C-alpha cells in the first residue's frame, strides 16, 4: 500500500471523486483549512455544476479534472475561462478527462488517498481501481461495497478502507484496539427521518417534498428519501457486515432522534462504547483524510456545559419493513444486494415522479428481490453485477409502470 504521510513533512496527496456533491464539498472544506497536511491531486464530478468544479480545481491547483460525460467538457472549458476572467488571471488549465470511466482513471492515479464520494453503484469501478493502485480508500460511496462486496473484499488489503458514513466511522473508532472476538454486537443509530413515529397507514400518501425534509442531515435526494423509509439504514447494515465481519444477527438498529451518538459497540463483558459528536460529516471525513492521525478542530465538539437529553427507541418494523428486507438481502449475498440497490434507485425515481406511492417503494423491492435468481458471492464478477443491476432496473420499471 502507498505509504501515508503522518509526520506532516509533506502534504498527503488526495484524489476526490464527486467533488461538487455534499461529501466532496465538505472534504474540500477540511482540506482548505489544513493546507499543510493535504494536497488535492485530481477532482472528478458528474458535470452538472461545472462552474463549481472549475472553481475548486483552480483554488486547489489540481493536475487533472474528470467529468462523467463528453458533452460536459466544453461547458467545463467555458467555466474555466469565465472563472479566470472573473479573477483577472491567466494560467494553464488542468488536464480534462471525460466519459463514464473518468473517475476510474483518476482513482488509479498514484496518490496517498482516494475519497470516493460518488453517489450510486457507478462508484464500484473507481473503488476497485483505488484498491488495486494501493491507495487508501476513504469510502463514502457505500453502494460500491454493497453491490460488489465479495469483489471489494478480495481486493482490499487489511486497513486499506476507511469508512466515511457517520455510523461506520463511529464503529471504526469504537473498534480500535479490540479483538473481534470481544464484540457482542454492533448498534447503528438512525435519526428516524421525517416520519419517525408514524404508522404505515399514516405514510400512505406522503409526498416527495415531505420525504425530502430530513430533520438532521443535508444529503442528496436519493439518500434523503432512503432515510425516510430506512432503506438507507438497511444498506448501512449490509455495509457494516461487510466492513467489520460481524454476522447480521449481531447488528442492531436503534432510533436516536438527536443524532449525537453515531453508533455503538457492545462487548462481551457488558460494556458499550459509543462515538459521540454533533452531526457534521466533516468529522468522519477528516478522520479518513488524516488517519491514523486526527485533524485538530475538524468540527466543533459537544458542549458538555449545557443540559441535554438523548433518546433511543426501537425501530417499528411494521411501519419500516426495509430493515428486515435488507437483512434478508444481505444474508443471501452474491448479486442480491446489487439488485436491491439498483431496483431501489428506480423506485425512488418513480416515487419522485409521482408514479409510485411511498410505501410501495419497499413493497416493490421485496417483489423484485424475490424474483431474482442471484449469483453467489464466490462466483461474482463485474459482469455478473452489471447484469444483475440491469435486470433489476428493467424489472423495476416494468413493475412500477414507469417504462
């Protein structure tokens, strides 16, 4: 594995995939405040916000920029010209890479760390490229691990993946220094989303606008809606199983509306360790960027001088059946999680478009995964994952009538 700088004699080199999204922009905020520790080598983005991408690239003086489509290249060049004109300067532009493999090319560059902040299973190929290149993988793209679990685990060296999801970063921190044999169970926390406390019947006619009104986190639309029905928490349970090799029957979820305890580890002696901090993604991002060292003042800490109350509730499995379904999918393994994830993306799109009711998202997912004749993990290939996802998307469109 590429040696990671820990003595601050030279900045650690970082490639950021998905730089204009929520994860990417927050990571850049951490990096800008610690220029002596980090140097960004390359950036990739989908191409919908080329002006922000151009601004980031010029500010950070990166060598290479990638956009997901060839058509975005001319827009990006124009954005560079406009940005330079606004600054009244002229300089050589970064190399521009385009196309669906652009992020994968950047992930394979020699560097200390690759932050994969891409949304969706398109992040799988870049994840594998970063692992094969020997870089440390700062993983915010949970879908790549979920859909390609066996492939990712076969490629990853011990300690090469640092998780960025707040829950998995919390578990990662709580598990430092303890043997897995001492772990009794993992406890992931969920804020409960905008519909905490509602029954299934009360959620029958909720609108996309209501589902997008998350009370704690600021995320993209797919993840936000997944949080509203706990599909996202189901994906996180699968991710925790793959990251930490803990069986599904020893991974629990509790609802914690204050979102201060990000997850917990219960040990065999009866003790429980919890990671606590205000809800701010810059903390797990800074941990991934700086590991094994922490980044000072990454986020404001808890104010222990003020009285506060933290609550914990069991999940209502009848109102939120996604968790149980995700456990079944994770236990089945192989290409089943890929089908679950791909079908969910199409179902969420159908809900946003008004073609599917909110509760029907998970109902449709169950129908599709039960129809899937999955490929077992030991036989999985990239082609098998791609075929399974393609089938799941087509089937979701058929079932929802969106095709």
